C-alpha cells in the first residue's frame, strides 16, 4: 500500500478496526489519529461553515442592499449553475491530468480573493449587482474545479480501503456547518451587515487553503499518459464511461431527476414556511438547523449502515426512508406548533438519511471508478446535476408555483424525488454490496 500507509501497523487495537490479511491481523487506526487527514477535515469544516454564512448573506445582500427583485434573485442561481455547466467537464479533464492538491489550494485561494472583493467594493460604495453576478459565477467555476478534484484527492490521501470512514467523517463538516452556519450567518448579517458577513467566507477559504498546504503526506504522481490526447478526447472519454456504466447510469439519471425536483425546495421552501405555514424567522432557523443535526447523526451512522447492508441496499433504503418522512412537508398545516413539527421531522430525520445515502454513493464511486478517470466522472455527475438539472428545475418551480401555488410546487418537488428512487430499484444497484461487485455486473 506504499509509504503513506506504513503508519497503520504501528497503532494498537483500541485506535480503530481490525482487518484480516491472510492469517495476520493488521491494526487500522481511526482517521481521527491521522494528522494529515485532520488538517483536511479541519480546513473543510471551517470552509463549509463560511459557505453556509455566504449562502445566507448573498441573497440578503442582493435583496436588502442592492434592491434585487425576483428576476435578479433567480439570476444568482443561474449564474452559479452556468459556471458548473460551462466549466465542469473541462475541470474534470484537468483534474485527471494534474496533481489534485495544488488545484484544491489554488481554487480556495482565488475564491478567498473573489469574496473579499465584495466587502471592499461595498466599503468603497461601488458594489453593484453585476459584480455580485460575476463573483457568484467565478466562484462557481472554481467550485467546479474543487468539487471534481476533492473526491479524487481523498482516496490518494487515506487509501481507497478507507473512503467510507473518511467520507463519513468529512460529512460531519457540512453537518456542523448546517447546525451553526445559519445562526452565525443571520447573526453576522444583523450585526455587521450582509456585505461584511461575506468576509467570513473569504477567510474560511483562506483557512482551507492553508490546511491543504500543511498536509505533509506527498500526493502520488499522476500516472504517465500512454499517448498524447486532447482535452476534448478526455472529456468524451469521461462522458462515455458514465453513459455505459451499469451503476453510473441509474445514479446519474436519478441525480438529474432528484435535482430538478430538489430545486423546487431550493426556490420555494423559505416562502412556503414563512408565507404559507406562517413560521416566524426564529422557527425557520430552528427547522433549518434541525437538518444539520440530522446530517451530523447520519455522518456517524453512515459507515455502520454500509457495513451492515452494503452500498446498494444502503443507498436505496436511506433514500426510500427519507422520502417517506419527507411527505410530511407538503402535508404540513394546522396550528403553528403542528406545522412546525411536520416540517421539523423531515429536516431532522430526512437529512440524516440523505447523508447516509450521500456517503454510500460517493464511497461506491470512489471504490469502483479507476483513479485515472475519477475526476472526469465526478465532474460529469456535477454538470448533469447542478449545471443542468438544478437551474432548469428552479425555472420550472417558479413557473409552476405561480400557476398552481407554493404548496403544490413543494408537493411536486417531493413527488419527483420519490419517483427518482425507482430508477435505482430497477437497476443492478440492489445487488451491489461492495465496490468489487461492480466488475462482475459489467461482465
């Protein structure tokens, strides 16, 4: 397994799990004891927290400071999604040609500078919506590069055999951010204003870049290329793999439908809770934070669920249970306390189950896709889900909500996500318990 894993043999049984190799038992220490992994985890936790603050501050900045209307607010979503669509596939090809860690460092560093420009322009009384669109677009381009490189880098840091444990622990980063981020974001906006609150995310990206620089374990060099090929050829190769793969096809189709449907929640959820169910802003924050608590619990249970059921059954079971719980959201109503509980439970339970599903899906992809094309596969899935499906769904949600009403729009979103699970049930995925089962299916 190479020098990066020599330290696994030096730790006692109390530090982690035992795995059998022939007749010899090899001690596998917890990743919490791995200094380099902890640098990655700490940097991503800070970065995720800052991103949640920005997710709260940017719409408020556009709405309250720059006077944006519904069209301008929709353009923020379109700008971010357009970045993924235009850059995603190219980013994936770069990731498979170059070492991943330098790409992650530079993506974080440049994003820090971009976000820092917003409070600077505000203090200079020069901030305009056009700058906000540009920052959102460019940050989305760099985010596409980061999102393609990051899942491809993690296996090279901790080993493919430990991606389930690593992804479960990294999922706690976003979970902790979802718990504390909305309150922190709202508090910063109220205390210092939306433009200056974005400074927190700029600093968080800088912290993430520093944490990546401090990792001492060398990244394995990229394998030599057998022949010189163009970027276009590499992109097509990644697309062809996704199109032909027996597991990636249903996962991609399901992701497209789920992101179209999920965008209904992204566009309408706040309006639904405030205007239809009449929750107060405080209760809205409590409900949203419950999703973070659920995700945190799910991050701790993800590895256990995968070991118990296997990848395919864990993905399908978690998605199905989340959908069953999620039906409470479009049905919510009645007294305020009842309505709050009916949207609180899907956030708490559903987000936890979705975290288990996400950890299982990402770990399966990292285990069954060769490192040579892993960046392109990650980028392709991202382009289809966030570059194409999500903005189309957002526009569709706005149209249907204006025609049928906000509650009906939320119901359509739930039904679409529930229906997408059938694509997984009818695929070979239920038979996949380990990543090694996939080649047998291909044959």
